[in-house]
């Protein structure tokens, strides 16, 4: 579809964009007439500082946040249009030019509530399960690489700009309108036209829409494209698809003409008793030849209800609507998918994307931990400790059940469950201790012929397993908090072994 036709489509949403900005400017206009313009500008200064804080805290996370938003949009499309013709079209494409970064997805396009939401700091239209961790402000992370982000989706084409904000303010308050403080630019959307975009980028955007993408985010760069390219190469790997279960493929295009594709293939395993797991293979193609990057056994995600609301009372408004939180675990497999890969490499905790907290274990833990705005660290909060308890039980019950079912006589089961290094922080240490306490009560040490025992009943290390790690982690006495007799009345699973 050509720019003129697309602009005709976008014109249908112009009235909402104009109304949103006019609502904000109307406040200043009324305040100016009452001699209170300075007070209104001070309010905007406070909002601008909050937006600036988000920009600083999210400075290195913008790629993850953009992918999270795309994943949510695709998930929304799947849920809202069951059986629709685009059910299998779950793509994201990132195109880096020498002047902009374009991010497109095939999910649910922007609706009026999405437009209104993105113009509010800390507000989101996302469901409870999607708002954990990012709290509706992830898009503001793009301010780390652009001053003028733009969105083209459905009937809406709008952007944000400090210079346009300042011009509108001066038009109302005249010379008094000196703006030497941060402005909340996301409060002021301005209409955009595709024909205003430089010719080469306009052609790319037109091709994206022609290829089935429904939302394109354009980020004119305020930093060098080389800086963005370096971060893309470092952060965009096949593993980012592991817990973004709505996206099937990510395509990345660089100014040099290099195109890279990452995709996932999911194979549901047979039901192994009460629960299920599935295998995911992650692929890449950087030179016209597909390459298998990694293979994983992923436990079907579980959820628990937050019965003690005091655990999240201090986390802010958007968390108060969260009723349940989820978690999952991914075990690394050899590329054949036939055996576990216990290579001694410790993995970070994930909150859909990797944090900077190291678990000390060789498997990946993905959970709805509270991580604040920076999304880098997991604080040692009571809520996070409570959620770790749920994850530890889930590992010792469902995780052990799946591992011994699929790898009944493999000593790597013992190795994959043992920590590979000591922890450094209070949160990490709490998680490790709870996992080991639950695992000590679980039957996973292979005795042969599909028989298993709890670690303390095994005198000899299983042949092929790491003897020193086995004895150190499972047979020594560890002083810790007692295990709860009942984790939660809402749990759907019952432990097969409980500690006395």
C-alpha cells in the first residue's frame, strides 16, 4: 500500500490524536487565563522528571521492551481472533537504517485504548499477566535512543516531540513559556503523515505493511546507528524467543544488507502423567543456511494466586490488579534433544528476558518476579521470596517428574539439578536453599530399571554423575527455614514427597 493510501487510512484516527493533545494544552490555557500557568508547568516538570527517570533506568532495555510489547500484541491477536487466518503469522521484524530503527509486528493493531494508554506514564491496557514487571512504561525506554518516536498502526499515525511540545506551550503563554526543564513528551501525541518520512524509509514502511505487518514503530535515532547495531547483535539471539511464546520468528535487517532470522519450533510431548512438557528448538539463519542453535525441555507454565495481598501492596497501582503470577523452567538439551546438557554453566533468572541475577543453576527459571523499572535485578522482597518458594516446589515436583520420565537412567538428571556455583546475594541464596531443601525430599537419583530414590538414601553417587557436587549439595546438612506444610490452597499439584 502506497504512502498516500496509508495516509488516508491514518487520517481516520487524527481526531483522537488532536483531542488528546488539546486536552493537555487546554489545562495550560485555562491556567494561563487564571494566572496559574507556572503551577501547571511545574506539574508537567514533575511528570517530565518521572519520564526522564524511566529513560535512564531502561536505557539498556529498549530492545527487550519492544519485543515484549510485540509479543503481547501477537498474543492479544491470537486470543481475540481464535481460528483467524493470521493465527500462524507471528512475526516481528527489526530494520535498522543509518538514521532510524523500525520495529514491526503482526499482532493486534493499536486501538483507541492503546493510544490513550501509551500517553500515560505507568498506565497500561495490558492484562494482569502481562503487566508484571514492566507496568505499562516499557515503551518509554525508547527515549534512550530517540527524541521523536513514531507509531503507525491501524488508523493511527502519531509521534512525540519535545520541540513540538515547546512550540505549543509558547503559543499559549508567550515569552513566559521558557521551558528549561524535562517535559513529559508522551503526554502530547502529534499527528504524523507517512509522506513526511524520508523516501528510503517510507519505502521500507510501505513494504512492511505490504508484507502483512500491522504495526510499525519508527525511532529516528538520537545516537549513532553503530551503537544500536552493536546492542542488537549482543542482545538479539535465538534465546530471546524462549519465553516469548507468542512470537514464532524474529527478522533483523542491518544497514549493510545483512539479514538474520531467528525462529522457534515447538514440539508438544506426550502427556507424562498429570502434567505436560514440550520441547523447543531455537534456530537461526544468517547466511542463507538454517542452523540449530539450542534445544530445550520446557515445563508447562504454572500459576499461583497471590492470596496475601500485603506482599504486593508497596509495588504500585498496576500491581494491585494482579491476582495470579506464573512461572516456568527450561532444561537445556543436547542438540539431538535426546539427552540433557549439563555443561556446568550457570544461567540468569528470567522475567521473560534475562536479568542480571545469576541463579547458580544450569536450567533457566522464568517467573513473574517484581523487578521494578530497571528490569535488571531481583530485589530480596517478601513477594519474591514467596514466589521463589512456589518455583522451588514446582521444580522438585513437576520438574523432577518430567526429568525422570524422559531421562529415566541418565545421571545427568542429578547433575542438572545441582547448583554449579555458590550464590552471592540474599535473594539468590534464598532461592538456592529452598530448591535444595525441596529436592532433598524428591526421588530423582536413578537406581536403574526406572527406579529412583531421594538423595539421602543413596550411599554411592550414580555412575556418570559428579560425585563431589552430589555429596556437597544433597547430603550435607544445611541450616535454613523450615519448609511450609502447605504452599498454597490454590495449587493444582500435590507434592509426591514432603519433608518431615
